[in-house]
C-alpha cells in the first residue's frame, strides 16, 4: 500500500511523522531548534497530549494531531489572538465535512465541542531566540475516539460519513491560512465575529483556580480582546485573558 502525502498550499513545509510521544512538546522543541515559519506536521500516532498546567493525558489511536510553527511580526500582546484564529479555522474545516445539523460550538478559549461534548482542542506555545520570536500551534481532533468519557468523536457524531484524517488535515491547513490572513488584515474583531456565531458560553458556570485565589461565577460573554468576562459570586466582574489556559503570564485583570 502506497502512503499518500496530504496536498497543502505552498506556504507550508510538510513533515508527516510516523509517531511521537507528545506532538505539542515535539513542535516546541523544533521551534527552539530553529524550525522556520510554515513548518507543519501531521503525526500518525501520538501517545499523549499535554494539557494546561503541563499534565499529560493518554491519547487513543485514530485521531488528528497536527502542529505548525509561526514567526509573528506583531506585538507579543496579540499572540493569544491566534488561538481564536486556530479555533475558527478548525471549526470551519470540520463544518465542511459534517452534517449541517451537527451542533458544533466553541468553548473558551481552546475547545471545540459537539452538543457540549469536547471534540477538539488547540494549544499555543511561544518563545524567543535572540531576535527571533516564535509561536507553535498544536491541534487535536477526536476523529475515531475521544480520550475520555465526557468527549465525543467524529465517528460517534457522524458515523460512516466522518471525514478521514488526511482530508480533515488538508482542509484545516487551508482554512488556517485563510483565517490568519484575515486576522492580519482585518484584526481580531473579524475573527471573534465568526467565533461568536458558534459560541454559547454566556450564562455558563465558571470555576477557576489560580495562585492568587479562586474565581467562581457566571460567564457574561467575551470582550473584544477575547477575554472571558465573569460575574463572580462576590459581585465583582473579572476579565480572564486566554493566556490563563496557555500557561503564559499575567492573565487576570480585574475591574470594579
């Protein structure tokens, strides 16, 4: 059987990996070693995925695992905006291959779900090497199986009509290129407009634990910077930056 290489736009430099222990760690190591912007990889097998806080979760076979390297030219304060670019492009790619009745939705800040059950997630990591600044994007989509009981796979949601991994990967690569160009030209509000069309977080309960203290309350939406607004049980409104789930610094801002 001859392996078929996915067909991608010329902006990408594709590397198909037979298997890696953790793709997120692998792409970060490559970026630190000088991998150029546009380096994109598809892992056929991944043992685990690294989640918020550094924990590793085991990964079942048959799912989509992809990652790419970016070299952003804008200020670091805009880095987290690429998370919304990633989610919107991933949602657009999945929507292309599933029934219009499939209830795709975005959670804040890095989850895509079906009927409230996690289907896919995205992660950003970043670093600086001399004058070179890099960001890595890692995505995982439950194509064949969810890694835990509260998730769902495309196979469960769509049955025999579920897309194959390579087709979904190709579609996402094209959609990401389109959406990151839109973000660069039209800014975050344009991307958030598409994100909000599938987001249903307002009114949802929120419970956040962090070194400065716990925050419990109700989600009041997402502002124009992509920050989650939380009406806390103590009566205050908090603004949570996406950086909270990216293991970056300075994620909490508080308003009266």
